[in-house]
């Protein structure tokens, strides 16, 4: 890492879409091949493929001139990075204090019943995953839920499920 | 041909979470159907979240508000507006006259919600870039002096004077130097950073560029948490606009000084809001806290001198420099004692009028919760208020007269943190909250030191026993001991401050920690602990 500050940081590349994920060498090149951008690269892979596999860890390590242990260590530290694929459709329920105060745990139970799945227990091939998150920055309009990349405020089971099919744009 | 109409509809994630996009689509469709000459401008939010989606219509240069608007209401709303009437059921009158907004003192958030956040011309019209132009004419020392004189303190939580930090960085002979903006905003009950990044991102970039000019730093980073995809998208678009207009690069505004900014995403780790863990993460490593000293101002990112500031700290700097020598009263005349300037208070949780309230330090917590917030959303009495995020104290309803300053809150055994205010009604079980505080620390601990890593797990187990009525007295003593150990022995404030919510809950709400099943005392209780 000694030289890391020496070269210029390339402008922020747009996050990749799931449809068009370049190969790992290209992904790394987008960040100037800088080792400090490893989390960016892993996030791109996670979004595109739903996980960061062991093979990806090895390939990223090679491309960024890091050891496999370093990249593995990064993957295991951050909640967003997972070795196993996450479900395509994700419901992330905020369970932090502000949302607790307006019934986040009641909503959790109701969602668990409705989806037939316990929170944070979805296996790799689950249709829908219900996951815990701590704060989505929507604490004045809780309970907050993120369905895909879309925020649902004053969430109810119906509003969450209504947001589920599309999960990309538009409103509940 | 009808008279042209301009409408403003927020594109802020919170506004969209309650239907702003659907309203915008309905407005466009209805305008077409009625043959109206409409311009729809998507803005940031004003921060009056209970009124979202808030639609604003310009008439005679005044912006009239309507909210909360549903897609179904759009047809009637546009019919009235087109006929020059202001009698729709959602009509709020001139937005600037809504008391919630009129009674605020907006400085950091002066521009938020007024314009398309990516429209650089609108930004200039609203006074943007004045601070950067002023800085470009000043020596680094003079910029640092202006920030020091303003009394601006860090808004991320610790409240350290920004000018002193900048001066330390300026004095370092090492190069390159860095400016790192902490946009990890992980505290429950806070959304001000998000609102600003989505609603007025250029102000943040301007503040960072000024920090670069002041300290000799040439490279900036913004570290944004991944839970904020809309802020990430807006910021990255804002960076592209700035680059296109030569506001980033080799020579900023002919000052001969270079500055560039790279956006980096977090990956779901609360501890990466702690500045040294953030720097580790920016270096591509596990987000583990570093041992201090050295402080980041001397050896920060890649071991180089680094300014680490919160979003709001940096976004206030342009206003301070723009005002210097102008007609507005200087920043340091606002506030109380050593709590200078304004604070973006965030009203959250069980509150009727949740949103952002920027006011000089010194306003009471009661005024914020009652006069602005309108009490609880549930309509039940306020029982507890957590100020300053998950590491902040719980205050009982009887303690709301505390003035909101760093000093008065410290005296009350509390802290301001990032300005989040989370209200709970009388159905809250404070023992469950105490257990959650430990649980959160256990979940989010970076694992570097034992008091935090082990203490938090033990703490959560012990409070769970108390809640089950097991050896309550002995276990309360054990919790007190654990808290002492964590306070004294933790490497950073994650472990060091978790005792604050726990002990304040025990101190102010002892009845919730008694040996009876809490459900008997609190029929409305819901399970809180995961
Ligand atoms: C556990 C923990 C979490 C923190 N989270 C944040 C955060 O999300 N945003 C932030 O600006 N500061 C956060 N801080 C404070 C930073 O360490 C640091 O004081 C701050 O970024 C400095 O900027 P300022 O002086 O402008 O406040 C956190 C501190 C701790 C101990
Ligand atoms: S107190 Fe907790 S979060 Fe802070 S360094 Fe120690 S283990 Fe890490
Ligand atoms: S606490 Fe749930 S969105 Fe902030």
C-alpha cells in the first residue's frame, strides 16, 4: 500500500448494473487498479452477482496485488459482502431505535408471518429474504423498510408487499 | 395558451418513500390532460417530512405549499391552481410562512429543498460558490482563521473545533494531504447528512474544496454508507457536474490550487463512522479502529495529514466564508457560550411532526419536541427521549427543559451526538431498550478490544436475565460493573459510550428493571430485542 497515495484517484465510476457486469480485471481497472478500492470492486461484484465467491476473492486479490487473506478478511468484515448468494428480492427492515418506537418489531412479526420466513434466516435459494438493517435515514417516517433499492416509509405489510414485485422504481 | 406554471416536487428518498414519484407522475399526466404549460422541478426536501409529498407551486414569485399530496388529489389540486385558487384541502399557504419552517434559522440548510440539486446555475443564483470564490482570494492561514473565528465545531458527534483541526493539518509539512468527509451517518434518528447530500450536494463539495484550499490537501474522499443509494447517486452526479465545469481539478477558480474528490461507498458497518475505522475502510481494509495517537490530522489516510469532518461541518463552511465581511451577522454570534452557531436537530421516532429543525444552540428539548414536533405520533404521552444516537442517553419526560448545547447536555449526563432526537411514548420498555443498546454494540463492535467485544455480549445476556426476573439485584450490579469496565477500558466511543444509554435507562426508569415481568407493568409492550 506504500505507493497508494502516489497515483491520482480516478473519477468515481458509476456503480455497475446487474445486467452488465464487466470482468474482474475491467472492474479493477475502473478504479485505477488501486488496492484501496477493493471494497468498491467487491460491492460491484456483490450487486452484479448477488455474492462475492471464493473464486472472485482470489481473482480480485490477483488483480489488485493483494493477498487472498486480505481480500477474504475484507469480505468477512462487511455485512454487505456475502460468500453465498443473497435472495433476488430483499426486504430490509430497519430495527433501530427510531423505528422501534413506531412498531418496527410488530412489523417484523407481521412480515415474518406473511412471508413465512424468519428474519435473517433466508437460505441461499430463498425467493424473498427478510433482513435486519440498522437505520435507513428515514427515521421521521418510520418504520423504514428498503425493498430492493427503494425506500418505503411508514411501512406496513401491505405497503412493503406492494413495493416487492417491481422493486426498482416508482412508489408503493 | 395557458400561463406557465412551475411546480416543485422533492426527489429526496424520504419524500419518495411516501409517494413523491407517484405524485410527480400524476402531476405530469394531469397537466398534459388539462393542456397546462407545466414545469416540474424535482428538488431536495424542506425537511418537513410529515408533509411529504410536499408540492410547491409558484405564484407571483411566492411558493405555495400543498401537502401531504396523494396522486388522487392531484387533479383537484391542479384545477384549483390553474384557476388561481388556493383552497385545496391540502393547501398550506406560502411555504416560507409555515411556522415549522418560519421559526427556524437555516444556515447549513439554507438552500436545501429550493432547487434542482444538480442545477449549477440555480446553485449560483442562491449564493452558491460565493464561499469558494472568497476562499480562492485568501491565504490558507486566512481561511483557517475565518473557520476558527466562526466557532464551528464538528457536527459528527465529538464537537471538536473545526478550525483547530484544519490548522493542525495546514501545519504539517507532509504531502499529499487529504480531506475525508464522513458521510457514514449510522445513528438511528439522524438523516440530516442524507438530506443535505440529496438536496444540496454542491454545498458539501464546496466545503470540501475550501477545506482543501485551507490545508493544502489535494484529494478528497466522501465516504457514504451503502444504505443511502439515492445520496450516492446524487453525489456522484454532482461530482460529474463539478468536474465538467472545472470546479474540480488542477486549478480551482484560478487559485492555482488543485483539488479532486472521489466517492467511496461503505459496506454495512456502523463502526466505519468512527473516523479511524473509516480511514481503514478508505484504505480498503477491515473497518477496525486505530489506536490514537497519532491523530488523523497528523497521520490519517495512508499515514498522511488528513482532515476528517462530518458532512454538516463541511457544508457549513461555505456559508461562513460567504458571510465573512458581508451584511449577515457572523456565525459566532449565534448559539450559546461555546456551543456556537446552529445545529440541525432531527426529530425522529414516535413524533407527530418529524423532520429537520435547524436552530441556534440553546433551544430546549421541550420546544423541539412539543412546539415543533407536536408531541408523539401515537398521541400517547412522551416517556423517554434518546438524544444523540444509539450511544446517547435516554432522558425522561421530566427532563425535557434541558437547553440543547454541548455543555448543558453533558451536565445532564447526555450528549448531542449528531443531533438525532428519538421520541418514545409510554408503551416503551426501557429494560428492552437497554438490552438493545448492548445488543447493538455487540453486533457492530469492530472486535479490536475486549471490554467492548465481550462486555457488550455479556451485558445483553445480563439485561435479558433481569428482564426475566432472574437475580435482579445481583445482575444490576453486574451490569454496573460491566459498564464501568467498558467506559474505562474501551479503545473507542463505541464500547466507551454504550453504557450511557444503558445506565441512563436504569437511572431514570428503575421501575422497568424490577423483578416483575415487564408486560404486567406495560400492557402495550412489544418485544424489542431481536
Ligand atoms: C462508533 C462511532 C460512530 C461514529 N459515526 C459517525 C458518523 O456516522 N458520522 C460522523 O460524521 N461521525 C461519526 N463519528 C465521529 C467521528 O469519529 C469523528 O469524530 C467525526 O467524523 C469528525 O468530524 P467532525 O469533527 O466534523 O464531527 C462516530 C464515532 C464513533 C465512536
Ligand atoms: S470499543 Fe469496540 S468498536 Fe471501539 S475499538 Fe474497541 S472493539 Fe472496536
Ligand atoms: S432508525 Fe429506522 S430509518 Fe433510521
